[in-house]
């Protein structure tokens, strides 16, 4: 990996910023939220371990139905997991 010139010249070590794994928030129309029976919550996924409140894929399992409903009411957005596997 090549260092930026200013860091290479100063002799400092280059440490990339650590990244957190998180799920992107998607905008959802309120009528769709009320009309559709959504299954995008951690509670519905087979990767979710309810006893430990963990996701086996490494995500923070804080996207339960109650948390998602609160988030949607505040922002109009929800975390729709693309790796969801319904039991």
C-alpha cells in the first residue's frame, strides 16, 4: 500500500480509519409501512440469536421490530437487511 506523500515524508505510520459494519437505512413510504407485512427485522431472521441478541453475520442486532418502528416514526427510514433469511 502506498502512503500519501505528506505521511511518508513525516515518517509517521499510516493507520486507516476503522470501519464499523452497519446496515444502510432506506426510505420507506408510510402507506407501504402500514399496508405491507414487513419481514425485515432481526426478530424474523434465522441469523439472529435471541438469547444473546447477536447476529451470526457480525452485524449489531439492534434492528428488532420495536426499535425499527421507533426509528421509522422518527425518521421515515428503516434498516432493510439484504442478508435476511426468514425461517
